[in-house]
C-alpha cells in the first residue's frame, strides 16, 4: 500500500465512471421523452461534472479525468484555485467557474481559458473592459437568480441585461443558468416556480435571437426529478459520486458510491466491566471487551457528534455475515477514536476496519452498486456488511455532502481502477 498513515480513503474510479455513464443515459432518455411530448427537436444535453471542493473530497484531478473519459463535456468548479489545479494537471476540457471571481485574478483566468460566471452588472462591465484592453473575445455564462437568493442577476432584469450586454464589443454570452433551491423534493412548488421564471427568460431571449448556446439549470436532484429542466446541459455533482441527493431519487437510478474510509488498528487492549473509555469517560463497558484504537478522528472529518452513535466494520475474511458491525465508543478525539469488540472476537493491531463502505471482499463497483440498491429504501435499514455515508451523516445531524467534503482534509486517497 502507498498510504503513509494507517487510515486512508479508498476511491473506486470505476464507480465514478459507471455513475457518469448511467446518468448520461438517464438524461438522454429524459430529453427524448420531453422532446416527443413537446414535439420539439431532440437536443441531448451536455454533461457538466461538478468537481468543486476537491471533487467532494474524492480528488478533483483524478475524478475530472475519469468523468471526461466517461463522456462528461464540461467541468464545474467553485474557486479560481480549483480551476488552475485542473489546468496545471493538463486538463484542457471546458471549465466553468460557478461564481464571480475577484477582479485581481481575472487575467490569469482568461489566460487559462476558464469561463467565468457573471452574476452582476458590475462584473459584466469589468469583463467588457478586459475584453477591450486585451482586444480579445471573452465568453461568459450569466447567472440568474430565480429564487435561491444567493448570487445572480435578478430574474426580472435578466432580459434587459442580456440585451445591453449584446452591445458590448468582444463579449459573448456562451451560456445562461440558474440554480434550484428545492429541486430535491419531487413536485416541489417553489422549484416549479423557479423553472417557470427561467423558462420565460429563455423564451424571451429566443424571440430576440439572443438565446445562448448553453442554457442550464439542473443540479443532481433536478437532473433526476425535473425532466423539463434539462435544457442544453446538466450540472451533476453529488450523484456522480454515487450518493443520492434525496430519498425521492433513489427509485429512479442505481448509483455506485465511490468512496470508502478505512483504517488499521493502532492498539488493542482488553478492559473489564465498568471501565470507562475516552475523554469524559462517556462510555463504560457493561462486560469485558476489547477496545481498539483507530488512528483518525474529527480532524480527519469524522464528526465528533457521532461519538457513541456510529458503527464500524471489522474487515476480516474469516468473519461470518452479521459479525462485522461493532460499535464506536467514547468521545471521538482529534486524531483517534475507539471501538469496542466482543472479548471473544480475535482482533489484533494492524487489522483493517471500515468506517464508510464495504469490506474488501465486496468492495468492487458491481457489489457496492448491488448493496446500495439494497439499502436505498426510505427506512435506510442497516446492512451488516455495509456502512453508507448517509448513515454517518444522519448520526451527525448533517448531510452527506458535508461528510464527504470533510473527509479529504488529512486522509490520503488511494485510487483503484483508474
């Protein structure tokens, strides 16, 4: 193994590839049905792989390359540094910076052929000034706020802004987009109102011959739940990593979680009944047990709020099904955590444990996909040989997005099937 610590992230790039292929197929079929229902010419939407936040903790460069090889057309990032990392790695695919950058970094972005988002008239004028100064054509995407109230030009002003921008020399609006606030709930009224507002803008631009080549609105949830919002491109983030954006999408498509968290025991000791464990002695043994120390903690993205709530899997081939889950005990520390195993279970220093994912015997993409299909019910019942990131998120009173982004802080990534 190449990892320097006895705790690491295992990333199966085949799972990423499988998810991109599955999602592109889902989008193509949805676009075909929509085109037939509306009696319009079929336009298969392009696919943007969102790799911001270091690809949701999976590693931006490796994920970007895998997604592009699987058919992605664009990459989406949140910060200039994320865009530069991809370019420095030799990735030449179109990249959209999903929010306005500081003016001080604009020259570098343009030199690196990064497409900027315009979310204000002030930045639009700044971009126009750079185009004139450099005597070069600059393409941008206009962000419209249809209800998220985060960033974007006001929906009611979008058409007039586009009309004025069309008169600015050397500027080209390559795309226009919006973002849904509630797309993860099937049939949500607010999402439908946002879509209606955005569709109205796009229709008016088309009537004025100002519709850009790329219109996009769908995040992962909308891609799966809102076929009328597919437009010319979808922006897929969490689903590409094998995680459903909500329970409402689970029945629609099979996804394969790509990430697992693994660690080797750094110490094993036996304690007697009544003895306490960890800071504050928040857990005490009700019988003799083995206490196993694992070398990762909340500085590695394992939430302290999960203390005395989460389970881990013992990854020993000799164990029968149902014997793998053991409980985490005591307060999770910054760099370490403890788990308890029955005194009859033979565990040793160096044995491997799984905090998210499946044991090695069933960690290939096909097996994980089958397990994910088994646990995709709303009840999220526990499976003996699998720990879903959703389970950890629920215990931490948060969402899988936050868990995944936090796991990449210190843990090395080990890639498979790249």
